[in-house]
C-alpha cells in the first residue's frame, strides 16, 4: 500500500514539475516575443552572439555596458538617443544576458565580457570609445581599460562596483552552477520565483524614486529567464575574485574617468564604492547626485549625458 502511495506521489510530483517547466518556457517565449532584439545580433569568431543597438554616427563612439541583471534596454530607453546627437552610441547585451550568448564552454564573468565585447566592437569598426558602465558593467569597463589602455578613450562609471564589502546570498546562486542539477532547477523555478522577488528588488534599486512602468514590463519579461539567471549566478560566484584582481590596479588608470552616483543608492553605496574609486584613480572626478538611487539611467539621464560630454572634453 505504501509503495503504491509513493508511486502515485512521485507520478503526481513529476507531472506537476513537467507542467511548471512547460508553463515557464511558454512565459519565456511570451516575454521574448514582447521584447525582441532592437538591433543586430553579431556572430563572433569565438562562437558568441552579441546583440548591439547602434544610434548616430558621430566621433568618438560611446559604448554602453549594463549592470548585473540588465539588458541594452537600460540605455536605449533612456540616454542613447541624446548621446547619439553627437556620437555613435552602441548599447549591448552582455554575454548571457538579453539576446547575447556566451562563447561555447565559457563561464560568465568580467574577463569573458571584455573578450566578447572587444570582439564585437572590432566587428563593428568601433575604435577607442568612451565606455559607459553601470554597476557591474563598471567592472567590465574598468577591466577593459586596465587590460587594453590603448583601446579606451575615457570611462563614465555609473553607480560603480569598486570593492567587495558585502556578503552575497551564495547559497541561493550556487546550485545554478551545478551541472544538470543547475539546469533542472533554473528551468523549473526561475520564472515563478524570479518574478515573485523581482518587485522588491526593483523597488530597492530605484529607491527613493518610483519604478517606471516600462522598466517593470521589460524586466519581468527578460530578467527572470533560466539562461540569464545562470549567467548571473556565474558572475556573482566570480565577483569576489574579479573585484580583488582589479582593486590593486585602479591607480594605473591614466585616462579621464567620470564617476556618477546617487546619494541614496542602496545597492552600491557611494561611500564604499564611488568615493573609494575617486580616491584611487588619479584622473577620476566624482559627481554625487542628491536624492537619487541606483538606476541613474531612468532617474537622471541628463547627468549621464553631461558626464559623457565632460569625459570627451577631457580626453581631447
């Protein structure tokens, strides 16, 4: 009797999981249909695909690198049109995010991002850009400038990550990186659980401002997807090592660096990150915006446009 009951329970559980997977995949397709690629998807020699959105044709070019759980829409919905009045503006989905993919066998992280983005910019003929990085994207911008200083004209770092003073919920993210188990868990639970926690996380990122409805729409559609979550988990697993490898080198930067941060940023607090960077980078200038949180693209796009202009003037 017990064996039969156990068999029924297993069968029902398996059916429920299969239904959840099917529902999750349908929701992912629905979100991707609502927010298809805005620009081109480049097929790169490494095997990666890089989604890029280009506007304008002025020189020098400006490349926009989004944060941890983000997409190119973070910039194309907010600042690239204005920047493109004077520059060739290129926004991209980082590898593993949005419509971009990792090279086969590669692990998501800062070094992988830099390699794929450099490939993509070479394919586009983009040379010596000003690189704008938001949050985690600031680490990518810093790594690019430190490793290839001849390739980057200037940096604009928004709500930057510069140190590692906090404890990340590794116990939540670690299972996503386990072969087979990670894929099974993410394909099953990321969509429903991700959407449940996205609201509070988004409000935290925008505090003290309200979350724009447009941001709610595309983040719900694109952020809580299994493949993107696996890339995010990999990036966070490597974040401590990535930060610690870059921190001692900040003083090497000789190019113009504009740092912009919100005084009320609850994600990358100015005292721990932006102010430290401003002290350690010789050519850094810090702008602290009162009454503003982490998502500067949506709340103060004018300050970003001004920072790009200042960086360009200083780089001449």
